[in-house]
């Protein structure tokens, strides 16, 4: 597996786990749903999207013959 693929998959997997645990734990105790649940989870998804774009667009030189 390519290291770029592993980085993107691990980023999205960690965001999914963190967001689901956050929603399970804090969904009932937070008074405002918009700023308590949707904003933090949305920011996590936005960060994962930026990481995905950055990792996939970065170029690395491939070594041939080594």
C-alpha cells in the first residue's frame, strides 16, 4: 500500500472514530446542537479534507532502481 493511501485512510478512520464517540458522549449533554455537535464534527471533517488534498497533491520523487 502506498504511504499516501495509508495516510489518507488513517486520517479519515480516526476522524470517523473521534466524531462518532464525540456524538455519542456529548449529544445529550450539550444544549445547542449546532455549536455542540455539528460545528466540532464539521471542523474535524474539514481538517480531514484538507489533509487529504494536501497529501494527494504533494509530489515525491520516485527512486528507480534502488
